[in-house]
């Protein structure tokens, strides 16, 4: 079956998008798969998954897994590159697993077998991630950053200070280690006599290194210089930024310092611009709600909100929502902070606070750009809230995000911005509330029988008598750790979420100022699956473990 047809059959592509891509391809001469990706119709990982299914081989998501060093060691880089494969890991004493982008790549299999003297097992990987993963895997093999750091720590044991260049390298390596771990934040935290480096990966802090306090000032000064901050100012917090290009990817680093009793604490947020373009039904929401949500995105006007704390994956859901909208027939304008995924056929803008371009100004300006759909990155003040509501009742579909704990509490949050109850009730279409939970590594997770303790932690009564409507939990999985997951037991994250669809009853409850309890009751009656239930479902399907759900929800 042709790729376009296969994607259509899976519901990832519509006929008019296929035709448009074909027209585009005639002009550019690109491959059809590349064209789909470039136009933002389908992601490269969806294409790889589809090809893998057709060829009957498993798919591996490289954005979630680590390539094992012992496998990389067996195959020289130029050979892997030329033959078009990545060594992934060694299994069972006699097999090497390799990742390919072309399922019938015989050369790759032969090469891998010959050089490793092992049988070859083939997995399909995403074409877009291929080069990046290959380059970085060999780079870190040749530049063992962790060893460099440990060497510097060792040196500090004998001499109180480091030579200037070693200290500069150390600062650089501590940040690079964050890139290697795919961390979203790097923390440099002083204590009374040491400096500790932490990395936030998949939402959780990992302890990286413990270093002699004597280099703290050097590291802090180095980072301050990079981000154009005042080195001599140590008593007040400062904010700055710098960027770093590694293997053709630009990383924007936002630096924040804060004075603590033990010296300056630094947090570096790492923005890699790697938001994924996923389809809304692959995000992890329950299917019934998604199905109803899809029809909402076809509505001409109203407002759809995505709520959740910082780092709960709201942006990914926003992009997935945009894919549901007919971008060819409707004029879509966005204002984001920052643009994380470029989409053809969407007019994307990025806020620029220094120039005075914020969500509110963008919202006002968009009204003169003949819009059908407006995406406002975030509602965080009264003015933006009012613009969003006004646009949605004057014939536009508005998508935005808001900070609130769950779907229902978005209502008082908006009312706090002095939004009229009646206007809100007549414009609100749906609120999606979400969290991200870590997925267990599928290579090493361990199944076990659920214990009394687990049920208690989850707030489910034990001895088999679970409350009505709560799914019975019999088996679950727990993390272990292997080379594919950096020994953490987890790989990547998935959404747990609840979707409140606003029906006539809920509209009425909002406009008459009913209690949140009543609104929530009605939402459940209308089919909302709560965050907690969504989490339990993920435990039952062995996607995540008990502790992770307890931690997040
Ligand atoms: Zn693992």
C-alpha cells in the first residue's frame, strides 16, 4: 500500500491534505514522506510507525530511549552512517539490535552481523531522529563528559583550585551533561561545603554530581558571563539567557540566579525547541472524549482551554489540536512563547516582551487579519482573558491554555479575570486538564501482583471491595532500569487528562453561579473521566507504575 493511503487508513491524513501534499511535491520534487512532515500534516515518527507496521517489524521511539554504549563501540561511525543504521543495544549474548529507517536494508543487517559477530535484530526508527541520534551517540562516546567531570572533581580533591581552563570546561561540561540527559533544567545548588548539580529529566530531579565548594564562584561567574549578567551582584536575583549550538541543534538557555544562605543558586532552563507534533488520539486521553473533542474543533466559534501546571505538556496538546483543524479552509493565527514547532499554513508569531508584543496585543491585532481560528499561547491576565472571550463570541474559534488544577477550576480562574458569567457560559466549549506521567521502560519493567499498600496509596479501599465505578487493579508493573532507559526504569512521558465538554446543563450551571461540586458532578454525568481514573487506567495497562500516579496526581 502506498504511504499516503496507509496514513489515510490510520486516520492520520485526510484526502484533501494528501492532494495538497502531492501538488506541493510536484513543485519541490521532495519525497512524499518528507513533504507530509514539512507541511506539518504528519510527524516523521508516525510515518516510521506506519512503515514499521507494514513491514511487520517493531518501532522504537529514539526520543525516549538511550542508545547503549557497548553496542556503539562495536561498529565504527562511518560504517554505520554509510550503511544507514544505528547500533542500539546488545541482547542475549549473541544478538545486536540495530535501528534502520528503511525496513529492507539488507546491507545494514549484514554489516552489523559481520562487525559485531552477532545475529542482527532490526527495529524501525524515525528518519528525522536518525542523524541526530547517530551524531550524538558517537559524540558522547568520543567525549565522555561524565568522565571529564569526575576527573575535575578528583583533581579538586588534591588541589584547592582548578586551572582557569579546566574550570571553564567544567562549567561547560556540566551543562552539556544536561543536554546528554535530555534534561529540561540544570540546577547548580550550593550547600555549606559542596556544590550539587541536579538535572530535571521527565519532570523529576536527578542528582548528577557533588563538587568541592571551592569552584562554586568560578562556575557561577562563568555562567553569568555567558548570560551577560552582573558578576559582582551577588545579593539580588538576576535573569539572563544564552544559546548553545550542539550538533546543529540550537539550545536556548534561560538562566536564573537567586541568593541563598550558602551562595548563589543557579537554575538553567534548557529549551531545545523539540515540541512534538503528535495526533490528539495518540496523546493518552480516553477515546470517547477525544472523539467528541474532534467534533468541537470543527465548530466555527467558541473557546477551548487546556489547563495544567507548568511542564504538563499543554503545548503538545495545543499543536495536536491544531492538526484537527482544517488548516486549508480556515485562517489560523497563533501567538506563542516561543514557537516550538513550525507549521505550514499557520501564521505563527512569537511574543516579544521587550518590543511590547504580548498575548493581548497579538490578540487585538489578529482581529484585523481576517481570522477563523486564533491560538493565544496563554491566558495569564485580565486583558488577554477578555480578548479571548470577545473573539470567541464574535465568530472565532479560540484555543488557549490556563493555569488551573483541573478542568472545573478553570471556571473560577476565568471569573477572577472579571469575565462575565453569561459571556463565559455561552462561549466555553471544552476544558482539557492534563498532567504528564513517566512511562515505564518497556525493556525492563517488572510485573507483580498489586499489594494492599498500593491500593491504600491510591486511595482505593483494599480487600477487593473497590468503590463503585473504580476499576479493579490486580497486576501492575514497577521500574527496574537497563541500558535503554539510562538505568532509570522510565522512558518518556504520556498525558493523563480529563476533558470537560460543556453541555447545556453545564452552561446553565456556570451562568447561575452554581458550586464547583455541582459543575463537576454534571461533567462526570456527561462522560468526563477524571485525572485520577485516567492515571489508574495507565497503571492497569502497565504504561506506568503506582508511585508515579501518586506522585503526579
Ligand atoms: Zn529499561
